[in-house]
C-alpha cells in the first residue's frame, strides 16, 4: 500500500521540460568583388546574401549600412548603382543584399530578411538601424519587412518603388509568389499590401523619400509613390516625393545619380546613431 502511494506521487510529479535553443545555422563566407569593393558572400543556413565592405571607415567608428532590394533578381544591383554605392562606401557604409527570389514581399521572404538582419547585426556588428533602398519591385519587399520591424529602420529611400501590388504586378502574380490564391490574397489585402500597412512606420517616425517619374508606365506614379506618400503624411509620417518630370521606369542619372538621395541616406544614418 505504501509503495503504491509513493508510486502515485512520483507519477503525478509534473515533468520538467528543458527548452533547447535553436541550433546556429551553418555559415560559409567567401570573398569576391562587387561595385569595385571587397564583398563577403554569405550563406547562412538557407539564406544567401552579401556585404560589400566600405572603402573608408565611418569617421565615428560606427558601421552604417544600406540594404538594397531586389538583390540577385536579373543581376540586381546592377552597374547603374555604382555612382551611389561608391559614395556611400567612401562614407563608411556597408552595402548588403539578400536573395529572396521574385517574392513580392511574401511572408516567407520577410522571414528570410529577418534571419539575414539578425546575423549581420550580431556577427558583423552592423548598425541596429538600417537604411533601406527599394528599387521598383523592391518596394513590396522592403515595405512589408519594414512595417513589421520599424525599430530596425533608419530610413527608406526608394527609386520608383512598387507600393501597391494591385497596381504591379497584380493580384494573380503576387498571389502565386505568396503560394495562395488570388481570392485569398484579396481577402488579406490589408495584411500584405504595403499601401495599407503604413501606420507602424509613421508612428516610429521613419523618414521616407521616393524618386519617381510622372511618365512611368510600369509602376504608375499616382498609384504607387504618389499614393503612399499622401497616406504616409496623413498618418503623420515624414514622407517626401521628388517627381522627375517626363521620365519613366528608366535607369537614368536623375534616379541613380541623385545627390538628394545620397545625402538622405548619409544624414539619416547619422541621426539613427544618436
């Protein structure tokens, strides 16, 4: 009887569970050259990315960085970014890119971005606040990540960025990248469409600057940068739009050799360090 009683007590003692930290992903690093500077090519588990090293250190010893999207998509970032990148590299910036395929800001791609961010901040000492540069479809990628991570963003400076996936590439193409139906994506428009998700960025006061042509037939100004900046300002966010008259979706100096965009990144990277 006594033995049975002891057994009952032992059986009723709750089991202690010991939580195990997730194992660190395997990381491989190789060296190459991008945009005239040394680049670290990273494979972080299943995440592929790069860090272009600055050609001169930041004067205050910090490690500001610019994160460009879309990277690896049809050779992006291409040589047209040389002007801007070279000047940022001389100002101590690291320049990064992450391969998320043609994802249009899908939830899976946001997770990939977060894994890359955590690695480069923790292991490479890059600033906790990053400057984001979305070009074209990169707008869907960066805004969907940024609205879920506003505290990690120093600023967003875009070159004719896509801001509304109903404008480009359309519901069906976006839904395919998300792995859901067009009907499902339409029903979840406010959960995934950047133009509908701006409140967290505005609340955090993240500065935004877009350069966009008023003759853009691929990513129309009014439905994308025009609408986003209008909504952002209504929410109280610091947003600015520079319209390039008569220009479209082209790789021209007005977009890619902009002193205003260069100063925007440098100034807000400095402000984020204070």
